[in-house]
C-alpha cells in the first residue's frame, strides 16, 4: 500500500493538467487589414493573388460554443484573371475538440470542411482576442504563400452565443 501511494504521489505532477488561460469561446472574424499587412511584408505574391486575397479575407467567421464550431463564409465576388467571379461560400456546423492548450496557442481539431478526415488548426494568440493561423499548405499543385490569416474575437459573451443558436433553430 505504501509503495502504491508513493508511486501515485511521484506521478501526480506528471499527470496534472495545467489550466489554460486561452479560450476559443465566441465569434472570431477574419481581420483583412492585419492579414494583408503580414502578407505584403513577408510574402512574395503576384499582383493577381494579392488582389484576390484582398477581397476574400475579412469575411470568414468561426463561432465556438459548447463543443460546436460554426464556420461561415458568405458568397463573394472576387477578381480572377481580370474579371469578377463568384466565390461560393459555406455555412457549416461541426463538433470540435481541443487537442492542446498553453499560454500562447490552442490546437483544435474538427472534420475537414471539404473532403474526408480531420484537420488540426493552431490558433497562435497575439492577445486574448487576436489570433493568427498559418495559411501555408503542402497540397500538391497549390502554392504555399507562407502567410497568416489573423482573426479577432468580435463577440465572446456565452449568453449572446446561446441566443444566436436559439434563433437559428427557429
């Protein structure tokens, strides 16, 4: 019995899960100005890509509440090869899980928006209500911009979130 107690006391610090000061709860909106400033200062993109992203960024929202993620990207007219084309948006609800959290990041996982399987996303916190996500890719044939998309928490009142959910159910 003494050996078991000694083993438990020895392992207790290893098993202790520290509280995380960061939180996903609320609505996060893409920040076009911060994202484009980082892109223009740190990435080399063609003028067409810059124009495309300058129109696309700033519309995407992520709302996290009680284990559910609500992603919304409205339909947007974007410039493609000198003409305006419709970029079809999306409105998706799905479960998410927190995989890791510390004072500077939260890594969360959810079903891929397009395709099979799960994705893990890292929110890198700049402050309690500002994060960035690396927008690079390893997908074949897709250019890696080595850029960041910044998001700002625009609403983090759980009561307001519940009210929004109640209205969508009507």
